[in-house]
C-alpha cells in the first residue's frame, strides 16, 4: 500500500498524476479484497467503482462538492480514501464502520442511504438548497443501472429536468453490453460535445440564430438536428427528453477519460447525465465471474474465491424458496415475484424449474405488489418474496391494491427482525407494527424452518391476503413433524406449572424454549400474530398472574401491543403483561447474537426477567 498509505483524505488524491491514480486503484482493490475476505461484505459492487471513485475525488472537492451514493453498498472505496482507511477492517462489525454512507462517520458522507433509487431526489434537493442559499459547489448522484428500474429514480429525473438546476447524475451501468465500435464512436462523440469549444460554439450559434427573423424556430430546428445525431450515436435520447444533457457511454475503468469528462462537465450548467460502463468485481476474477455470489457475502478464501459456508442446517430463505418450487410442480396456478433479489430471496431454484411463472420486476416493490394483485384477480396464486425492509416501500400498494380487495396474495417476508451487519436500513423491525393494522391481512410467524415449510404448503389454499415473516439465517435443525391443520391456533411448546406464561413469536420461540423448560414456565408459540388466538389467550389470562411476550419487532404497535389491547378490554382484571421487544430507535449494525444480547432479546435476558417475576410473585 505504498500510495494508499499516504492517502488521508480526498485532497491527497488531487495531487496524484495519472500513473499514481492507476496504482492507487490497484491498491484499493487489493485492500478491499484483503479485508472482505476476512469479514465479508459487498464485494463486487465496490470493486466495480474504484476507478470512478478516484476520478470523482480527483476532479471534485469534497465536502464542498457533494457525492451521493445510491443504495450506498458501493461506498467502500470512498470510505477508504476519505480518512477511514485504518478503520476499514471494522466494516459492518459491531462498533465499527457501517457498510453504507453515514453522516455521523464523516463530513464526506452527505446522505444516510441503504435503499435504492433515492440519490437523484436527495441530490436535487441539495442542489436547490445550494442555489437558494448562494452556496457554491456541485452535487453528484451516482446511481446504478439496477436502481434506475425504480419509479422514484425517474420521478427525480423528471423533477430535475423541470427545475433545470445544476445536477450531475452518473449512471453506473454494469449490465449493458456495447460493441467496441459503437461504444468507441459514442464515447468520442460525447467527448466532443462535453468540451468547452463545442458548448461555446453552441451558445454562439444560438445567439446568432436568435437575432435572425423567426430565430426561435431556427434554434428549435438546430436542436432537433443535434438531438437526431445524439439519438443515432448515443443511447441517451430518453434523458435528453427529460431535459438532461447526456454524455456517454464511457469506459468506467478508464480513469484518464473519466477525469477529462468530469473536468468538462463541472463547467456546464443545468442537469447532466454521464453514462459509464463498468464491470462488477473488476480486478478480482472470482467476483468478476460470479458477481451475484459476491454481491453481499460472508468471509471467503482470497486465493480461490470460495465463500465459507455456515452451519449445515438450511436457511429460512432456502426453505421458503425450495418449498414453493416443489409446490409449483403440482399447482400450475403458483407464480413467484421478486424485486431484483432472486438469489437473496431463495428463488433461483424456482426460476430454473418454472421460468414462465417466475417474475423479477427489478427494484420496483410497489409495482411487484400491484402486479401480484393483477395476477390474483385473474386466477393466479402469486407469492411476493421481499425483504421486510423493502416491503415498507410498497405499503400503500399492499393496503390499497391487495387488502381492500381481499385478494389471495402471499407475502413471503424474508429478513424479518434483526438482520445484523447491514444495520439500520436493512433491519426488518417494523413489519408486525405496520401489517397488523391492515384489515383482511393474516400474519403468520413460524418458530422454525419446519413450521415455515408447513406454512408455505398451507398457504396455497388461503382465501385472502397472507403474510409469512421469517428471519435471516439458518434454521434450528428442526425435524419433519405431522402437518398442522390450523395455523390460526397457537401452540403449547412447554407446559409449565408456574404462574407465568411466555407468549413468543417466530424464532423467539426456540430462544425461549430451554429457559421456560428449565424454570417450569409455560411457553406458547404465537404462530398466528394476526388475528390473535383469543381462545388460547383468554385461557392464559385466566390461569396466570403474569404474561411475557417476546417479539423481534419494535415495541410500538407490535405483537405485545396487541396483547395489551386485548387485556385492557377484558371485564375481569387481567394478568400483568411484560413486553420484550425492540426499543424505539433504529438498531445499529453488528452480528445478530451480539445485538440480541444487548437489546434484551436472548435467553439470558429472558432468564433474568422470569427469575425476577417468580421471586416477586
């Protein structure tokens, strides 16, 4: 790390020459691979933007010029060269650097991100704020081609074109394949039209034409000719129609060319879009050859690229995807929908086995849900596979397009609860609260992977909207059990003799089981979170002085809140309720066991609470 060791901030990059920048790019890539092979992380996306990151910091002066990273999972090179090089080995670890941009970490991080397609809107807001306050500086939004599939990105583009304020949008395109000749011609043409000479001549011609009779018509005609040439030589006519000056495609790994382009573009006014072609995993062959596996992964062998496997038990994600794949072999009505996450949601087997009934709609969760509604209205049984944190983006569609019409759409909610190393933006800690208030919707929460399998099998004949929430990670090693006939009824897992009963949801049940068995406390698996099993709940209220609820969801409006609502409506004095849930704050990044222990949702915390209750009783 000869050069990297001397980079303590972006100002150090600006003094480097071309050869030094290229050497630094190699060192940054090696450093990313060295660290992530030990701790895991987003590998392919970060390796793909190393050259772009260095070019941006070479040309622009951060923090006066603001670089906004869409999603943010490609910010590792940015963090490394903005004063966080030595802390980089702590990336995504508890108490260490976040895997996403965080304003509290650095003045060079201008937006806390984690979800896609927000960069253009946020950057436009910053640009307008600069204009209103007379603050100098450029604002640059870096957005990937995948994020461009979300409607919010085009809402931002449309508004930016309308306002006509200074804004540079960099489209990081790592999917498009462009032939060498067309790409070279387009790049050469874009280099010309981004230059000072061309733009000065363009302004002079408009002034001359404007002074001639019918000058406005002549200017419009000249612009049509220019747009026609651009449309023939570049793929940017869509952006031109949105009032963006389009430049590209440009090789996103050619630092010299990018520096030249960016130096030209920072002198231009109005909304600008620079189209770059990059390769995910650039510089590390295993990630280049299999970028999906290296999108977000655990530790891996640096030499071979082999990703280290976790325990032998199947993950909840795999169980859900594999079970649906088997179900679809016997039921032609079943279709699966995901929003650009076929691998992350376990649907790759379904895609391979039933390609005509698999739909990846891109990063467009709102569309995914309403698309599912349309399928359900026409006789298909759609299953929508989304992470809990991403379902938040489609709340209105779930409520308005599915639940009002009481449609048989099944929501398979992956990563429910504490996700871990991705932190605040990815923890699925709100879904019980925002789902249980929706009429017509039923919410199930399996206690282990076998119950998840059974819930998937039972869901195909469910008459109405159904959500099944399950956690990230591997199952507990549950064996196959007789099929449950009615998931609306809660299950007695431990028959206790104390005056206390624990009512747990989902994977809180196996965490509580050993504790309750040891202390002689009744344990109930509330596998149906909504509606409540009021028959079982009433029996528990009548037989126990204390109830303890456990959920990996925020306290406000969660499962414990629903129990409190029921207890307060009883004519008789109810038992005292103790709610174990997440606090009213966003949960930081760190591994799941550490976070559960610190947040009071592990076996030791339950033991302490139960012993106190039993001692006071």
